[in-house]
C-alpha cells in the first residue's frame, strides 16, 4: 500500500488573516465563510482563532476591535507538504484540530485535519464492527441543560470546561442544541445573552441511536455536514454526544492498540504468507515430476535473457532434446520407469550445464535448454557433451538410453518461437537420420 504525501491531501483553500488585523475582522471573515476557525498568519508562524477564543473575548470583556497581535492565541503545529502521511500520526494526540501544511520556504501551503490523516490510514474493520456504545467515553465532554437556562450563565462554564456545544433537554429527551457558532453570531450582532437558551437553540435536533456503527455515524455526519451528533437510546433518551474528530480518533487509537497487541502474531502470519508465496511461486514455475522449469517460466527467463543479449550484444542459442524411443520405454516397462528415466536425465542435465544455462521440461520426453552467451558453434559443442552424458545414464530395468538434438542460434529482432522452430526442424532431421545425433539449423 502506498501512503500519500501531506501535500496530496491538504486543503489548499485556507481561510486566513494577517495578525495585524483585529478580532472583529477575524469574526467577520469566519461568518462570511461559515467557518468555526480561522488561521492567523504571523510571518512563518501560524495561530488559530476559534470559538473558544470568542467566548473568552466575551467573558473577559475584551474589546472586539482589539488587534490579533495583542491577544494570546493558540499556536498551530506545522508539517511540510512533502512529508509522508505516516509522519503525521503523532499529531493525532494534539488537541488542535488543524495542522498547517507549509512549503519549503515555510509559507502557508494548505491545511489538514485529524480527519484527513486518519481517513488515509483507514482502519475499515473497526469502523464497520464497533458501535457507538462500545466507546465507554462517549459523551465525556457533553453538557446538557433545560430550556430555561440563561445563555450568559453558561458562557463561563463552556470556556473553563472547553465545551463547544450544549444539549437542551426536556425529561432527558433532546429538544435542541446550542453551539459556539450560535454564540459567535450573537456576539457579532451584539445580542443580549442574558436570555433563555430556548430562544436561540437549534431545534428540532437530528440524532442517531447508540447501536450505530462508527462508519454509519461518520456517514451520517458527512451527508449532513455536521461536526457532531447527538446519540440516544432506543427510547430517545439522551445517551451522549460525539464529534466526527472523536469518532475517527477513537477508532484509530483502538486500531493502533490492536496492531501493537498483535504485532508479533502479525509478523508470524506475514512470515508464513511469504513462505507460502515462495512455495506457490515455485509450484507455478516448475515441472512437478522433474523439478525443472516449466514452459511458462522458461518464457519469462527467455525474454529477460534476450533483453540482456541485445543490450550487451552477446550471442544466445537454444537446444531442443527428445529422448529416443521413449514410448517403448513406457509400453514395455511402465510409466513409473519412464518417469524415473525423465528424472535421471533431468539430474544429469543440471550437473552438466553451466550455471547461467536454463533448462526446462518442454513436454513429455522433450527438454529445452537456453544457452546465454553461446553462439551456434558453442551450443553444438554443449549438445555433443550432453549427448555423451545421456548415454552414460543408467536407468533401472531399462539400462541406457539415447536422445536426439536440434540446435539454433537466437537472432536479434525475432520472436522466441522462431528460434525454437528452427531447433525443432533440426531435431526432426536428427531423428530422421537415425536418432542419437546432434543437428543444427545449418543442416536445415
């Protein structure tokens, strides 16, 4: 699996503002683009203004026209656009939702979120199989109030406990939600906050059941472009509230924990799979009886050897071998003895040939040999050597056997089958002339 670079997944359309501007300018820009946060640029340093800062502004009675440079802002971590997504995993433990992506000269390139990181290292199985109720910390950062609660009295509690929303309930049934975006609009329009939350809450609320899977919950949030969702029991009673960021981070944390827990087991499984893969590759490349390469593997090796021949301006030749009167061996002594003869010939070929030579069982009693760096004359010499060695092989019950040979030299620009066809024609001449002989394309 190939993981992307940070720059590949970053959002390039970033809402930002220079640190020389005022808090009022920042709020106006956030409202215009309906953003919950805005990046503040101070040369090669980056900060974020968010909802909590606006809440602090109101509770601390700071003038909305205060320059951003005079306010204590939260620093945003940065990461180079050329870094791999895997190098950003540590940022998941950061409370800041955003990470600034920078160019090599430290200028702002874009923005990524925790969601961007975890979506590109996606623990699919957990998302499909874990339910919201499986996370024991569900609703840990939830606050709920009755509809007659005063907004102004809630601000200090929201700031000190970092709540970015309040759920409004009646008999523990969610009837509305009040978020920091609502507060931002009220502050911007200088609306009186000493009123009941019922007047400015969003209602009715959309909720999901706690039996939803993580993926179902994320799909729900994505389709509605929500940042968070209220979770209820089967009877509609408030069970908690969870955000998109929490869902993905919790899932990743669980996945990471499982990976660490079973890493030893995974290594063992991977090792076994690699071993099996080698076994299957060998099975797919070799002849079951003789252990020599099969036609498929020979073709692959021929093509790579041919490319080397052309590149280095070398010679290359082919020898086709057919064991003489092999049908009689099977008819008289049985196929088991015939198989034994093929095995013994295969062993002899491996002993006689050079390390660079490639030998394959072509089919039945036929063998084919590829001779890299050998011209026609050299190939004929090797064929004569093999012919003599075959005569010396002792086969149980059969005694000695012989073979016929056809030799050709590979020509640049031709197909593999062209060279084999010439060797086959030479082999036919060898068999016609009494067998146990070597013939080449020169005899055709």
